[in-house]
């Protein structure tokens, strides 16, 4: 991931010119979707771990 980010920073000007306005908009939305998916996964993992440790006494 660090290599990918480094390459994107290195070639950011060329990438912007290549993709144009619409391409950059799509790329931003896709990266936001990936970030959201990672966040949801963190929350789901934490919640399932927490709920597995809780015992209900009825």
C-alpha cells in the first residue's frame, strides 16, 4: 500500500492530466468507498469481538 501511495504521489500531475476531471471524480469516489468498507470492517470486527465476550444471564 505504501508503494502504491508513493507512486501516486510521484505521478500525481501526470495522473491528473491523464484521468481528467471526470476520471479524478470517479477515482475519489472509489477510494472513498474503499475507505468506508475498511471502516465498516473494523466496526464489525470490534462489535463481534465485544458481543462474543458478553454473556447474558436470564
